C-alpha cells in the first residue's frame, strides 16, 4: 500500500451511524438502554447479533427482540416531551413483578416510539419527572457532562447547624463515591424538629439526596423534585397529572444540551381533539375517588415514626398557567421558596432558584 493510500485510509471516516444513536433517536430507548440490550444479545443487524460500537446505515435491517425496526421510521426524529407530577407509591419502571403502579400507567400512548423517562425518582419521592420520545435528548439530559441541575424540596427531622450545611456543600463520602449539594437554602415551613430546605445536586444517583442527609444523621421525611435543569414544576400541574410541553419549551430544553429544534409531529383534527381532551383531563385537580393512595408499607411503632401525610395539591387557578421552562438566564422569574407548593426558591444555575 502506497503512502497516499495509507493516508487516505486513515482519514476516511467510518461509514454509517452508531447503532445505539440510531435507535435512541427514533425513541426505541435511551443510548444506555440500547447498549445494555446489545450486551444482552437482544439486538441483531442483518440477522447477526450486534456489537457495541457497530455502525449501521439505511440499508441495514435492525431487529430488537426479533421485531424488525422499520427503517423509514428512522428517517425523521420525533421529539415530544411530557412533564409528570409523580405521586408517592409509583415506581419508575414499565412493568413491576409485584404489581405496583408505575409512572407509565397514566401517560398517553405515543403514536410512534415510546416514552423514555429522563432519570428516575424512588418510590417514596414525589415531583417532577420528564418523559420524551427522543432517546438522544434523554441521553444528553441524563449525561453528567451536560450538568443538568436537579432541585428538591426536602423536609428533614433533626437539628441542622451551619457546620453540617458546609460539610454537605463541600462533599461527603458515600458508599458509591463522593457526593455533595451544589447549594442548600433554608425554606419557610416546618415546626419543631422538622425543617424544610431546597437542595441542588448535579447528578442523578440513586437516592443521592436522602443519602447525603442521612450521612449527617438526619431523617428525610418528605422529598419532592421541583426542578430539572430549566424546567420547573408549577402549581398548575396537580399530583398524578401530566401535560405535554409546547414547541417553544421543548426547543429551550433541547438547546440546553446542544440539540437543534425538531418540529412536533403533525396531528390530524381527530387526534388533536383527543389529545386536547386528555390534556384538559390531566391538568384538572383529581376528584375524591381518584386520589392516589399512599402505598408505603405499614410502619410499626408510634405515630412519630410513621411517614407524614402529604398535603393536598393546590388546584390550578384561572389565568395562572404559564411556561414551565425558563430560558436561562434572561427569562428567569423570581419565585417564592414555599416548600409545600411547587415553586423553588432562589435563582442561578446550580442553586435553588425560580
């Protein structure tokens, strides 16, 4: 091989696109999901088990669990995003062997692809969850390199002093490595040994907020996520309800992780009317018979050891609904830091704000 041929070979980029990126873009799953399925042998390309890092083009036949993925679906990405106010007692998986309710039970079924949850909340944590049909958007929003800050309203039981706050902000060692809050702000509310705080973390590690407080000997009695990156959980979305984000809100969210806008899929009049009816139903307060039951296991001991009952969510007020996404930093709006509502306190990236 001549030197010219060798140079040409070294500079020629590999053809096609990585398999996990293709499947993520059309909403089959997030990149992490697809990579796990490849390792498990669940994906085949042209009848042969796929390998990590494999590249494909439009001529390759891709099958997941024996089901052929239609290649024309890959030609266009669909990017829909739903906000959901998760109640206590739901788990963040599609199917549960124990038959517990999941966060997917209440969501509308997308015409193409499927909903991918952007991060998770544990069974006893309430608040903001995002779902999308765009696996690439989900992957970037969850990836640590994009530093999507997550803000929580947390009620802790015990004495909190300035030294403890400083330790939590400086970083403590947990069983899976060092962790910290990028900021902590005391919020009004609470009585006796119960105190409310708004805390921000930059990762989505399992039970990270609870474990950070527990490392200081504190007990977390309530935990609610009120913000994910630029997306706020406003009081016009009752617990157990969802709403689809607008084109403008999705574009702001996508721009946070360097993605270009993608138009929402066109709907015929019948589909649009059905979606609007579902949206109106989802954003109204729950009726008495619809209330989400507390599914925590029964606790032994006195009443002080039992989990506190959650207050009823505030009903939407006429004219109160607005965008839940803040275009940082120019479009920020100062919000009160009342922990029993849905509005976080403070402002600024990496800090509780509103």
